[in-house]
């Protein structure tokens, strides 16, 4: 892991105290609230240019949302994923990729339809879900994938 500071930041609201925090797109460990020190939901955008740094080099497992502006189901799935990222703050990082801005990533992951959701562990794809699903199904999928990951192979 490089210890260099990433210049790009985004803002996120602390789920515990409500304070708006700036969080880095890429960093070691987990961002914490400057006010109450709880783990913050880590929700950031990435493109082909910074996907390696933001997603593949993440120490936390990464939930990748490959979406498109013209995709109706994506508009339902994205808020559900953000909810999962908030509920699982400190355990997962949500990285959103607009495939029209990053066609290289669309090709690389063989995305045929949006939304396509990936879970990456140390840059390796460990699970994939294609198409819309209700929030509770998405959450169960993420929880089950992470619990499998925690067990010895
Ligand atoms: Zn807080």
C-alpha cells in the first residue's frame, strides 16, 4: 500500500452524528468521522484512470456498482447500495463506475448489462450480481459474500 495522499476527496454524511466529512477516494484503512470517530460510509466514484488505486488497492472489500445514466434500474439499485454501504460502514467500500465514462472497465469486466455489481477482495472478483434486486437481497448478497470471505479457504 502506498502511503501517498490522494488529492481527490468526496463528502459523506456520518451515519452516527450527521456531520458532513470529506473522505479520500483512496486511502489505507477506513475513514472515520472527525466529530464522533465512528467509521464513515465510504462511497466514492471511480473511472478507468483511478480504478486501480480506488478499488483494486483497497484494504477493505469493495462493492463495485457499474451503472449508466440512462439505466432505469440503476436509479433504484444505487440508493440501495448506498444504504448497504452506510449500514456496513467500516466493512465495505462502495465504488461507483459510470460505464459510459469508463468503457475500458466495462470491457474488462465483460459487462453486458447494467447494473452489474461486483465484490472485489484485494482486487480479485469474488462475487457478481447482474440486474436490479431489492435492497434486502442486495444486502444479503453482500453479507454472505463477506462471511464466506472471512472463512479459511
Ligand atoms: Zn460522526
